[in-house]
C-alpha cells in the first residue's frame, strides 16, 4: 500500500475543463501533489499557475513538493519581493508560490497580473482566514477574473463561505480526511522543513532505537535528503512501512495522513511526528493521546554545564582550604578583572569607602 490518491473521472474532467474544484487533504505539501499532477497543461508566456499559501513555511513546503513535477518550471517561491519583482519582470516564472500578503505587494508593483493567469490555487485558506487576511484573498480573486479556482483545504467546513463566494458548486474530491476516531498515540516535535534533518538526528540520539522507520512521502529526494541515516542498518526509509516488520520507532518527517499514521502506529512501538506549528491542530484530530517531544537544546545544555561547574566549585570549597590557590592568582587579578567587578579578596570593599566619603560630605553640609 502507499499514499497514492485516485481522483474520479468527473473530478478530472472538471480540472481539464478549467472549472473550479475543491480538494480535501492534510495541510502538507506532499498531499497536494496528486491534484497538481492532474492540472491541465497551460502553455504560454508568463505565470501560468499562481499558488497562494498561508505563510512562508507553507510556501517553501509547496515549492519542494512541486519541483520534481514536470511542466511547472521555472518555479518561484516568493521569499523576497525585490527578487520576485525582478524575475517576474524578466518573464522567468511559470509557477508562482506566494503568501496572499506578498502577492498583493507584487500586484501593487504591477509585476503580477492575476487576470492573465489561467489557474489560481488557494492552498489551506482556512489558515489565512484564521489570520484575519480574508480581504487579501478577495482582492486577488477579484483581480483573477475568470481564472480557474482550485481550493485545497484540510477543513472544508471552515471555508464553506469562501467556496460559496469564489467556487460555487465546485466538485469536491477527498485525498484524505480525519476519521471519526483518532488512530493512535504519538508525540510531535515542532520544526520547520529546513531543520528536519537535524531534528531526526536528535530524536534518534535521544531514543537510540535498535530499529527505526523514517516515513518520507516524497520519492524524488528521499535518500538524498536522509542519506546519513540510510547508512544505519537499523533505519529503513520509505513512504510505507514494510509488511510484517516491526520497529521500535517510527518518525514521520512530514505531517502524515490518517491512513499513513495508522500504518505507523501499527508497525512501531512509538511514533514521533515532525510538524510545523500550524499543523498541530490537524495532528490533534488524528492522534490521541498526543504529547510534545522535548529535546534538550544548546541553551539548556549550557545551563546544565554551568550548574555542574558551580556545584563542583562549591563542593571543593566545602572540602578544602583553597586560599593558597587564590593567592597565587592575585597578581593576575589586577590586570584581568575589570575595575567595576566586585573585590575578590578580603578587605574593605571600595563601595564602602565611597559611602563614608558621602557621609562626611553630608556632615559638612549639615554643619
């Protein structure tokens, strides 16, 4: 079994006929691929597909998922307006992936003309609505005119009104949707895509499983992305766990679907999911109990080391007389310790001498 999704003939016909559609899937880039593969090929100059994603992490996630597909290049994930403006001006973009905020800014510079783009995809607009940016979507879709609307959502109820306004009576297809029951327990770690290799390494180091399965739904760069773990004989990488092979640990390197998470909880004693913060609410609909996975970071390690050093010094001071050692360091202290540091040796502190001076001055004034 795999993550393959089959779109029915009626839905495909609507896509090929440039009609608006609605597709339901998890809020993860890999889950949109079956829909994108079924889009009609639109030849011509300039941008042929505009993808509107909630925030920068979703923009980058979608770009990574689209790049292995044919017919979409050149692809631009907008992370800077100046560079996007230059590339659009040079007609060097066929697929533009941007947040609604950045798309409106490009519209204001006249580099982006939605009216000339055949297809506009709204990807997980429920997150845009939750962020209070519904008006930006309305502006862009009004400018898009008769363009085909492709709405991708993980929560069709939350975008019901949006669909009614901009894609009325659009046929629906379900790639995956949470069931009435949760599929099992899991732990999650919030981490963006660019830091997930390090996160997997940290999870494996922390749990040290004798066998582990890395669930990676995209095949294009599966082994290139996780090559350092493929050299471990106890680690298996794939988009579906092998039949009848149990694992101590399964790590979902992307947000899984309900079907994929079911397979992972079945094959492994423990499941850890790497997710973006915006994906946790969806994961809560899949897994129960769902707990966060805590990794010790550099700051906590530094605090632990500092605490251990202080305890070591305190223990030695209680056991030994270290005055002779401190006296050896005394000549160095005058050149290495800043003048504003508190005194290290016995004697009258400098602040007290200044305090007596101030008292004498007060006495002179009072007399």
